[in-house]
């Protein structure tokens, strides 16, 4: 999608601090981190949200989860643990309408983190 912020980041039109990339996903540090480790993992194909998943694009979910595991290892949080958050829709706090997973870690998670 031409005007999507995350599509522009994936294409290199907007700078980001890349953590991981493969043919299916792109992962980069959040510019407003909510934890010491806060990485966004996004599919390279534009999918608006979890609600936009269908039979044609559902195959993109497995590579995202594989990418999350790699990001956790790269960031040194795979052993201690991490939290994954997906906001779906405006009332849930989704501000960029490109499916993305927040990977949070580096601190003991509490109820007040997010």
C-alpha cells in the first residue's frame, strides 16, 4: 500500500532501526518503546489487521511467529521471556493499519506496562 507507514519503512523510504529481516517479515525497534526491548514485527505483505486475515493471506502468520522467535533470540530475551501484543482496531489502540506484533521484554512484565 503506497501510503502505509510500515510499507514505507519496509521499502526503505522511511528510516528504521532494523533488528531482523527475511523474505516474509521485517522487524524494527519501536520509536516509542514501552519496555527496554520493544520491537515491531510486520509482514512484508500489507494486511490491515488480524480482522483482515483470510484464506488468501493467512499463510503469512507462520513466518511472523518464526520471525518473533528470531527477534527474541537476537535481542537476548528468549530465555528470560517476552510478551507479544497485537492491537486490532482503533479502540484497541491500533494506530498504524498494517498488521504488526509488538515484542516486549528486558524487564519483568507488570500490569501497568501497557
